[in-house]
C-alpha cells in the first residue's frame, strides 16, 4: 500500500473494457480504438480550433487510447490496471491505469467545451 487502506499499487490483467466489463473482447477494443483514433486525427486535420483546451482534451484522449490501452492490447492481448483507490477493503474503486485517466479527463474537458459552447471550429479543407 502507498497509503494504507486508501491507495494501493496493484496488478490486474484486463482483457475487457473499464472495470473488466466485456472480458476477452480485446479484438473488438483494438478495432474500436483504431477507429476512434482515426476519427480524432481526421477531425484535427479537417478543422482548425481556436480554443487550446480542445487540443489538450484531444491530446489526452489520443495519448490514453494509443498508449497503454491500444499498444498493450496488441502486444500482450490485455492491459494492466494498477491504480487501486478506496476505503478499507469494502469500498474500493475498480483498478485502473493512467491511460484510462487521460481518456476520461480528455472526454470531460471536451464535454465541458461542448456544453459551454466554447468550440469555435473553422473547416480548413473544402469539399
């Protein structure tokens, strides 16, 4: 334990999605991750965004999706979750990793920008 009964570094092999749901679906998540990464890269290529928070959010999403999550699925067939938070042994959040945190924070920032109407896009490539 790093902080007794609150924060532990552990090792959990995960072949599914967040919290271990949909176990043994690594091929689905590899394909879904590649499609999502391609979508965000295409969006970045096609549109100029004036709000720097947008680029931070997309960077977090792409970094998290590509980093530990996609590469580990391709190389090892699973991802490693190692951050374990909770209170005692009864109230524990499922283990997760830093890449998961980046994706969640990135989507949270992006959602805030959308809700607040702070996205100002200009299409760069005309069709």
